[in-house]
C-alpha cells in the first residue's frame, strides 16, 4: 500500500510541494503530550543523491523504521550542497502503550458515540500519519538533480558539506530524558575543504575536524544507509566510514549501523530510563563520571553510555535484578581514546538502581596496565 501511494504522489509531486511548502504541524502533537515518548527520531534525507525514479532510497524507511508510542519524529532535508538543512515535517507518532489505551477506553463517555471512540480516532490518526510520511519523503524531489541513482567517481563528487550541516543543526538533538535515534540516507561523502578525499588519515582527520566543529550530539545513535549508492570507490568509502565513526564518537554519538541498506532495529515494548552520576578512580585520582541507559523489558541495555571526564563510551549489556539487588554487566562498544579505554572493556557494577558500585576496565585481574597494575578502575554511581 505504501509503495503504491508513494508512486502516485511522486507522479504529481513537485507541483504539490511547491504549492504547499513545508508540511504543517498537525493535531498529532497531542500524542507527545498524552504519552511522552522515551525516544525521538530524526530522519535526514540527502537531497544531493535522491533520485526521482529510484524507489530504493525510501523503501527502507517505509518498511523498516518502527516508532514508539508518543515518539517525536522529524523529517529533515539536507539541501543540495550538503551545508544547510530544512525541517520538512515534525510530528508525534499516533500510538499508545497498551496500558494507556486500556485506561482511555475505560474513561470513554457517552459522547464517544457521536464523536468517535478512542480506537476510531487512533485509527484515523494513523492513516493520516501514513499519508503524511509519503509527502515528507517526497519533499526532496522538488529540487533533486537526478532521475536515476547518480554515479560519481573520485574526481566527480559534487561539493558537499555534511559536517557543517550537522554542526549547525545539532541543537535538534538537545533533548532531556529521551534518547535520539538519527537515521540518515546519504552516501556520507564529505567533499569540502576539510580534507582531500583521495588521501587522508580518517582518525587523525576526525580529531582535527572535531576541534574545528566542536559539538555534543547528546548520546545519539546514528543509523546510516546509502553507502555505495553513488559510487564504487572502495578506499574512499572505507576511509569515510572510519572518519564518521570516530568523528561522531568524539561528538558524543555512536554509529550503530552503516551500510548500503537500513537494518531492522531490535526493539522492545517497555523501556525504563536511568541516569547516574559519580566518579571513577584512576591511579588514586577521582574523575567525574556519568552513566545512562534504557533497560528493555528483556533486561538488555538499550542506548547505554558511560561518560568519563570528556570521553563518551557507548556500552551494551544486560541488567539482572533479584528484588532490589541488581547486577549490570556491560561492554564498551567503541572508544575515542584507546590510550585510556578500549573496545571490549567491561563495566561491571552492582547494587540497587539508585546506587551502584564496581569497576570499568579489564575483564579480570589478569589484565594489567602499562605500569603493571590491574586494569580495573573503581567506579561509584548514584541515580539522578
């Protein structure tokens, strides 16, 4: 149904979009107010590579992206040239948790016979949401330069400043008590004055670019697809991949997916959000630390982050509780500073979900640091 609807819209689109402009805010905002979500999703569409007659750029979003009840969603166009963005549509996902829906139905009055019940209104809002998504995905077509998927070589990549676009739009991810999921359709080719595509060191370049464009992306997870969509430059694409992974990590974000197609994201019905502050003790000195995580109803950590000083370490793992006594066994997914902490270091803490103690570092005491000491740093955290 989605595909047929989108195709019909694509045929008549540019006149529709030019006449109406950006999509207007709708009454779907009430779902964020009634049932505040625990995540927001920002979807960036790289207009520079979007082709009007190729369906592959939108199918992954329509078929694979799922939303949580009351989740705030923003569709954002990265304009041709990749240095500016514009908001296409901002909305809230029309859905309730099972508990909330049950309560709303129980409180329905006699008037619902005339105005429609909760279930009917929800169904209508979801139909409207599905139609608006099609329009949002169609918006970049008004100025696209391509009918079919473009094909570039190392010498023909168009000028594009993706880093600058994300930098000036980073406030979009400045949210409290929710995590941000960022989905980007782009080939991620940065073709600007920051470095030469044909030859650059991705890790060193990431550090220098992070100093020039310092930003905090608020522990966001990035899911990027469209890689190799425009070219077959293997070395360039590998270097660009490593650059973005390191640059985003230095900016407080983690690349969960990076490839040609969007992978289906594992999800759970219920999430519990926790934030902690405390300290880590390294070589007898205490350093500020913070930890945040969402625990799914399967006990797995979703979007876990350990912050030590100015380092952001994404983590994954499990939480096991017996009564109020809990054990958290997590692993570092990536590190921006391998001299301090490394991928596959562990975070092992226990206590209540109000106060936790343990260590971060090697899996056991046989792992030692450069001074011959056990590579396990005590950590103490309290819920905030």
